[in-house]
């Protein structure tokens, strides 16, 4: 392995991992305040809304990843005009999607809340939370996209700072809106929605002051370029949407197993811990995308291979360490949210060891998806992303409790990751012709 591989890994993977981890504080801090200030039903309502938040992030990640591959290759091959054209297409797409979500989401908010798993007892709180999140959804989409573009333009630390400051502001706003202003669950939603606005403000000067190769410019719309960007970004959409997809399926299963509000609130607690672990993997994988793309674009195939092997070792190590923390300390983490509700704390902690037992394989899957996506082996990335999100989780989450009993429900997600990892390792051995680097 080349000596520069660990340094490149730390330069790109660690800042994005930390930035995305701080960004996950949006949801976790909401849970702490909601659980201690508003109680179990409000936590259940926030849990029902999580898949919608994950859909927003997934859409933004798809645009970010697709444009990131195009931009990184163009920059590495000294084609700044084409890099700027790719950036402008990404911004246009994010803007259109954000406006559509804000308008259509609020027009159909009641059927949307019901489709996400709302129950009559918490419908009003679900509606209040969703309405604010949807109204400010364009800013959330832009925060992830702008951060990704800044990172691909060679400034990963700037992107990390923007995400971190936005997250820290969420902590302050949560306290202001929920305690002095007593805004209830609407205050939690407003704090979450305003964090990306601040991140956007920090990221914009990179382009306005022309600190890198990318800048706002006039461009001619190219449908073929837009299509290529979306195809390249589709695995990221599926990979990110996994969290919301699995949450949605799990919420429905909890209802079918008659676990009620206790089950929904407990799964929200488990979901916060899941978010932290998956964010570690997703952040590092997203941070490595420019490295893989630039090495591929510059013809450094040996470096690309060494980076993949080194990263796999790091991901496995982190996955094992995370499960050790879950095994011994999950109850202490959940205690931050329960406000003395010992029944809820015991229920969540008792099922965490089963739920997270296979998450080391999630890290392997996420890294390989990002690697294949970055070097334009989209079929492999897409196949792996579909297995771990759309195809296998519903099978195991719904089938295991039906065949073996309700307690096996908690093993479903980990089983899906394990089978996907086996398939992904087989795909890794299949040779695929490398693309010629021509993009647009």
C-alpha cells in the first residue's frame, strides 16, 4: 500500500464523517428535547416523520453524488467549464425538487401522515411536525448539495464546518423554541428545518468568492447530462433512502405486531443509535467519493485499489467497535431520551443487541456502493443498494417474526445487511471494463 493512502483517507473521509455526524445531531437533539419535554407520544410522532426526512436527504445525496462524480472527473482532467456546467444542473434539479416537496407535501399532508404510519392518537403532532419540515425542505436539499460540491472542489474542511455549525445552531434553537417559547413539537421541527439555512449561508461564499474551480455561471440545459447525473446518483439515493425505507417498513410491522406507541417510541430510540452508526459509514464513504473519482479520472488504478482495501479495513474495525458500544452502553444512551420512563428504556435496550448484531456488514456494503459509484460501475452499486434497501429488508423484517416469533423481528435489518455483504463481495470479484472517463 502506498504511503499517501492513509493521509488522503484522513483528509477527505474524516471531515465529511464528522460533518455528517454533527448533522445527525438535528434528529438526536430533537429526540432529547421531545422525550424530556413532551413525552412518549410526541416521540412516536417524530418517529413517524423520520422517513420523510430521510427521503429529503436521499434526494439531495443522489444529486450530490451524481454531480460529484462528474465534477471530480472534470476537475481532475482540467475541464473547469464542464465542471461548472455539472454543478449548475445539480443546483437546478435540487431547487425544483425542493419546491415540489414543499408545495405538494403540505397540500396532501394528511394522507402523507397516514401513509407514514400515523395513528389517531398522535396524528395532530405528526401533522404539525411534517408541515414545517416540508415547508423548508429546499434549504435542506441545498445544504447537502452545496457541501458536496465544496468537498469535490477540494475543500472538505469548509464543508465540515458548515454542517457542524448548522447542527450546533439546532441545539440552541431547540432549547429556545421548546422551553422559553413553549412551541411544543412545532418548535422542534422549526429548529431542525432552520439548521440547513445557516449551513447554506456558510457554504455560499465558496462559490461567490471563487475560492476553487466551481462557481455560479450561465449554462445551457443538457437533458443528457442531467440524465447521466441522475443515473450516477441513483445508488446514493437508494443507499441513503435505506434508513427511511427500513423505518417505514418497521413502523408498519410494529403496528402489525400490536406493539403500539411503546414499540414506535422504542424504535425511535433505536433509530437514533442506528443513525449515528450509519452516519459514520455514510460520511466516510461520501468523503471518499472525490478521491476514488479523481484517481479513476487520472488513471491511478493502483491507488484506487489500495484506497479501497485500506478503507474496508477501517470500516470493519469501526463496525466492530460500534457493536461493542451498543452491547455494553446502549441503555445509557437511551436514558438521555426517556425522562424516567423505565418501561420504555428497558424495552428499547433489551432489543438493541439483536437489532445491531450485523451492522458491521452495513459498513462494508456502504463503502462498496460508494466506491463503485465513484468509478462509474453503476450496475454493481445499484444492485448492492437495492439488495440492502428495497429487496431484502422487507423479506426479513416481515418474514422472520411470522416464521420464528415476534422477537425475531429485531434481527431483520442485520440479516439483510449480512446477505447483501456476501453478494457484494461476490460482485467485487467480477471484472468490469473501466470507463474512458468521458462524461459530457
